């Protein structure tokens, strides 16, 4: 229950959350009374009257309440994804009361969705539905046949040398190099700060994401595998410390992504995604004999499932060795690119 606050007039007011509008924006109702107790009573009475018996709750209401219950513990991007599903998917069953919902209803709706959207999208929507039903009607067990994900054909990715040459001198050079050389996610790149440099190490402890146009900064959990230190090649360390602002980039995620894609297209590489930089980094580590368990820690994966199906303890000595190997490798590539650029400039000025 929301807490009452005293207004300048002397009255007390409660802003009670009552749900979401069609755009996923939170809706509040204000209750005002001469005393704090009366204001809170009015809000509590409204909530009590608004609640419906679980059996009469619709699928849409069940999903709304599930999202609301997780709002404070899930990441903003996850919550936003749930709200997008609520707005745009499973429309054929949203108004059915959950005590009248049948497995056939769900299967028919999944069949309809599968004709319109990718298997991944349908599976995610069904997952949210299953979670909401498990919370509000646990006796109802789904037995839905879901579409199978089509295995994507592997594309030939550019080499790390190709990427370094493509982005050299562009506004996204540093963000791209951080993503590839340190195996960072885009949200982690946006959270990199000068003050996070400690000697030759970079502390990865913050992310910035954009949800509905709002830029949200979030500290990574201290127990999360994504919170880590990574050794910096000297070139990258100097570039970060030379930044005129605390954060190494003020570009949005979309701007970084778009400029990177354009730079790669200009260099002759079509269809390359920003996330492919982590694939390139993982491939570079594998090619240099870095054990998967060490590569998983360096890249901030909670386990090695993405690279292997086995998780092992990472010894700090192995990790230090891996960091040194990769730091030396990328430093050599950056040196070569810088020297090549310098030679071209000298030749043109001669």
C-alpha cells in the first residue's frame, strides 16, 4: 500500500497505483483526506473493492499482476519486454477468465501467433503466460506444443583486424574496441567510466539501458558473474583516460549500434551486429587456447553453457594469464593499425 504524504494545505494524500494504460505507463489514483489515516483508508478500500476473485481474473489481468509483482526485482529491459508481450501478443485469450481457460484455447492462440511471429517470440510470450498462470492458478498445467526454433546458419564474421580497421577514427571506435577486446555487452560499454580504471584494470560494475526513451543506469549485483575486472590493453587505457567526460560515450545504444553497422557496411561487411563483437572476442580467446571456464569468467557469463556445457572453478592464476594473452594480442593489432595510419599520413604529406 502506498504511503500518505502531507500536502502544503495540511491535508493528506495517497497516490495509489491501479494498473497500466495501453502504452504500458503506470496509472495512479489520488486519495485526499483531512488526516493521514483517512487517506490511507480510502486507498485501501479502493484496492479491496478493485480486487477480483482469482477465478474471475482474466488472463490479461493475471499477466498485469504478475508483471507488477516482479517490477522491483527484474531488470527494466525484462519488465519492458513483458509489457510489450502484454500489449502485442496472445490477444485472443487475454479476456478469458483464467478459471475458464482451456489448454485448447492456449494451443489455438499459439498456433495463430506462430503464423505471424518468430518461434522465439511465441516461446517468450508463452513463457510469460505460464509464469502468470503458475502464480494465480497453479492447478492449471499447460501442455502446449510450441514452434521449434529454426537453427540459424552460421555466418562468416569479420576478423578482429577487420573491425579495428573499419572503426578506426570513427566516433564509435572506443565503444567498439571495448566490446570486442574486453568481451563487453553494449549496456556494459555504455556504463564504462574513467573512474572505473584501476591501474591496468577496468572495473565492470555498471550498465546503462534505454527503456521507452529513458536512459536507466544500474549497478551490477556484487554476486553477479557480470561484475568483474578485465585487464586493459595500454591503447584502450589511454583512450579511456583521455575521455573529456566521466562516461566514455554519451551516445545512446541505438546510435552506437547504427554507427557501428554503417562503418562495417562501408568496409564491405553486411549484416554484422554489435553483439557479434562478443562472438569475435570468444573466437579470439578460443584460438589462443584460453580455457572455456576462464573465457566464461572474462566475458561475464554465469557459466560456460554458452561456450560449453560444463562449468568449472576458475583459478586466478589462469585468469591473469588469459588476460595477459588477450591484452597483448589486441595491443599488437592496435599498434599495427596505428602504425599503418601514420605511414599513410606521412606518405600523403610528403
